């Protein structure tokens, strides 16, 4: 079988497995495929409502693990739907309520990403800095912050007419200050 045929077979097998299963049950079976399948079925609104219900139950039952996974998938669904402000709020909520420093840092990075999508550059910058304060090894946050800085320097360059070599020197200095370059 070719790769495409194998992927199609897996998709058909998965669809056969989930026939008659409620959205809530499907989330329990495979949370990672839950939103992807909802997008394919064009049932994103229903899936988001289901996730919100599961999230509420997780809070009521003090089930931190279920809350964390539900909130992360919910926020990703909101991002796919283009509801960046709501997604950022979900990621911030996750950052506040999780005890895991790695998840807290990643949630703040994802909140920053959602804020950027919503053109809230200052808030995004704050979230990236917070993510790195919590976990300085968060390479995704470090890289995103570097890119944000580079974009800002390029915009300043365009506005002030600074030479490109001067711009690169400034970028190198900012990366050394962040500890991003050796």
C-alpha cells in the first residue's frame, strides 16, 4: 500500500471505531484526534461546547490532568476557529491553574501566539518574557521572542533608514542579551 492509501485506511478504521460514540467519549478515546476530526467534520462549534462541558466537570471533580488536556485542546480549537482572544484566555487560564512549570511556560507561549494573531504585540511580548522566566529552556518561546524582536528591528529600520549591517549588529546584541546566541 502507498502512504496515501495507508493514511486513508487508518482514517476509515478510525471512523469505523468511533461510530456511535459521543463527542465526550471520543475525547476520552483520543484527545489529539478530537479537534482534527471535528474540523474535518465541520463540527468545531459542537466540539468546543463539548470541551467546555468536560472542562467544567474536570474543575468540579478537581481532575487537574483532565482539565489541563481539555483546556489545551479547547484553546487549539479556538485558534483554528479564529477566536484568538478566547484562545489566549484559555491558555492564560491553563498557565494559572497548572502546577507543571513546563506546561505553564508552554501555555504562556501559546497565549502569546494567540495574542499576536489578534495584533496584541505588547501583550504577546509580555507572555513570551513570562514563559522564559518560568522556563529559560523553552526554545519555542525563545525563538518566537527573537523573531518578534527581529520584526521590530526591521520595522524600525524601515522607519529610520538604518543600514542593514547596523540592523544585524543590533539583532546580535539583543540575542546575546537574551542568551540566544553563543
